[in-house]
């Protein structure tokens, strides 16, 4: 029993260690100039996709519900983060309080607040969508979440948002001219053109910190009493209800947590570019994130991290084979899935894992095996 209690903690430490070691190695490679500029430009999107994969795994792998609108929550967080960062920058230039101007002038503080507000707004949308959606199951839930993602994308395509010189927000669904901005005003969201003129303040370090926060939230939730209740609902809803577990409450907890983390990742992602359009967060993005989860393993957090990293970097690595790049990408995905679903290889990995555990036990027992 002691080993069973310690195992989640050991697995969690291994996951944290993997992320920290990867960050240190990449920092060393950047300092030594051994990473190309193209790959450096992929670092922030990779961290955002890792957070997206971990958060979706909470819904798909741990809760056991198929969501196809995760990019919609990312979109809400992205545009909320851009609006927040722009307003904070404008307020820093216009406020008469010197200390507040200096504080808001710090890019890392604006980024942190943008991710906080982006995550909060996505969490609110997650709750509002979850109220009707989480009364559905299976394919019905997937279809409704897919519809939510498409609705958000189309709404963002017709909204114009700007702020005047005093930082007052103006919104229109007609045109940018209808905002009637005074001199010194700025258009933030320009309908189908998306968010324009973004000041890029995202960084790889901020993405690394967000990954650690996401891991802390998700892993502690999974290993908590609430996490065990979520798994019970996933395995057998009727049995969970029979012992007094509120299925709606725990499903909503997982769904809103997943949406909130996706919103924070969206803010980090959007503030890495000078322009972001709504079509970037379409159905294809939701499917891509779902591929990360499926390829990494349902409920496997480390697998999601590795899959998101590899599949984001892989198209860039295959760019040398431009004519057959996407074909090679598809073939690699198929081969990986075939290997993952090969029962012979799974038994081999499982046997090697048991042998390693036995050797570790023998070493801990001073070579006496099970006689200790």
C-alpha cells in the first residue's frame, strides 16, 4: 500500500523533472547558438500547445468525454489576452501615477495579467457552455462543443473592438469606422482581419512557467479526492451516483478547469505574434490538439507533453522534404499509432517495466529479493 501511495508522487516528480530538464537544455542550446531561428520561433507555440494538450487530456482522458471545441476556448483566451494587454499598455501611458505606469510598463506583468484574464474569461465560457453541454454524452457532446468552436470563430470575424486615447473600450459589429475613435485611438480587433498591431510580449520562459502551473493544477486534481470522483464518473456514472457522487458537479469541475487552462494558453499564443486571426482557432486546431492527446495516450500527461512537442517540431524538421512533407508527416502518424496499438509491443514494454521494478526492489532490499 505504501508503494501505491508513493507512485503518483514519483510520477509527478518525473513529469516536472522532464519539463525542467528540457527547459535547461534548450536554454543552453540557445545560449550556445545551436538552435536555428526558425526553431526558436516555435518555442512559444510549443509551450502553448503543450498546455492545450494537457488541458484537453483532462477532459478527454481523465473525464472520458470527447470535446471538439477546445480551440474555441483558446480563441476566447487569445483575444481577451490581446485586449487586456493593449488596454494595460494604454493605461500605463496615460495614468498620472508614476508607480502604476512603471508597473504596467513591465511586459511580464502585462503578459501575466493577460493570461489571467484570458483564462478567467475562457473559464466563464466553459461554465456557460458546460451547463447545457454536460447533460449530454458521447457524440452529442462532441457535436455541441464543435458547434461552440465554430460559433466563436464566426463571432470574432464580425466584431470590431478599439480603445480611445483614454483607454475606453469601444465595440461595434458593423465596421471599424463605426467605432468613432478619437485621435490617438487604436483598433484592437478588426473583424475578419483579426487582432492587429499586437505588441509581442510572450516568451519561452513564460510558457515554461505556464506549463509548470498547468501540471501543478492538473496533476494535483487527478490525484485528489475530486480527481478520483471524476474517474469514477468516467468509469461508471450509475455506480458513481449510487454512492452519492454528483456527476454534474465533477464533470463541470474538469470541463471548466480544462477551458481555463486553454484560455491562458491562447493568451500566451496570441501575444507571440503581431497579428492573430480567428480562423487560426478553427476545427483543424481542435483536431490537432486531440491528435496530441490520442497519440500521447489518453490520461497520460507526460505522453501529451511529448506528443505536442514532437508533432509541432516535426513539420519544421521535414521542411527539407518540401514536396512530400505532409505525406511523410501523415505516414509517421500512422506508424506511431500502429506501434502504440500493437499488443505484442505493449506486452514487451510491460514485461520490461516489471523486470525493471523487480531489479529496483532487489537493490532496495540489499539483493535479498522478496525475503526482506
